[in-house]
């Protein structure tokens, strides 16, 4: 009678030890995942802070040189507020947020659709910027070497446009992964980090719009 009881007790102990071991391993894996997630978030925050500092330098330079051009054309004479492009770019912050939300719920195709909408809105904004530059160069004769206004204008607006292009490339790649089913809900944090960058680009445009097209005119 004692032998079966001993065997049951021994088996119970082994099972308990196995469960404890599994719990420890799961805790370690969870901690490693949190560490990786935290590192990624810290890295993105660091990138955004660095980029914000860069934009601050260009904004200050634009404001410092404002009104110091010795020859025309002037901002008031040639610039108009890009209403359509602004609406499209700011709306893209909503669509990218909806894409992240959809991916978190496992709706990969819906995420891809929202990403496509984000890219389309961004392309409309870039098209408007390109059309404005074409008009300024060919009709108004404003180039980067015309005067201080031209130098600082193209530098600041061009810097922002380059960041939009980088964001469009990243969002397009994620969209391709979504439509090919390579993107999974487990990747939601990575997509969210890209959306942080995109929100930053949109926020910077509000500053550029205010400085160049409102204060500068």
C-alpha cells in the first residue's frame, strides 16, 4: 500500500517542479519581450527627439532670415496656404491610427486598406508640394539661390518633404506585407512605432505651415 502512495507523491512532485519551471521560463520570456519592446520604444523616441532638434534648427534659421532678402520675390507675393495638402496629410494620421488598431484586432486586410489610404493621402500632399515648387521655379523665378527666402524655404519645406517620402516608403512596405499576409497581429508594436514617426511628421507640418505660410507671409 505504501509503494503506490510513494509513486503518486513522487509523480506529483515532478509535475509541480515542471509547472514551476514552465512558469519561470514563461516569466523570463515575457521579461525579455518587455525589454525588447521598451528598447524599441526608447529608440523611436530618441529618433523623434533628434529629428525634432534638426527641424528646430531649420525653423529658427527661417525665422531669423525672414524679411532679410535683398531682392524678390517675397513670401507674401508667391506663397498661398496649401489647404488640400494640409487636410490630406493631417487626415493620414487618422488612417494610420486606424491601421494600427485594425492590426491589433487581427484584421490584417483592413490594416492594409487603411495603410493604402494613408499612402494615397501622403502622395496627394507630395504632389501638391511638387506642383508648388514647379510654379515657384518656372513662373515666379524663385530658386534656392535667388535670395535668402528661397534658400530657407526650400531647405525647410524640402526637409519635411523628405521625411514624408521616408514615411511613405515604410508604410508602403508594411502595406505590401499586409496584403501578402506576411504581416501578423504579433507585429502590431512595430507598426505602431512607424505610426509614431508618421504622427511626428504630421505634427512637424503644423509647425512648418504656421511658420512659412502664416507668420512668414
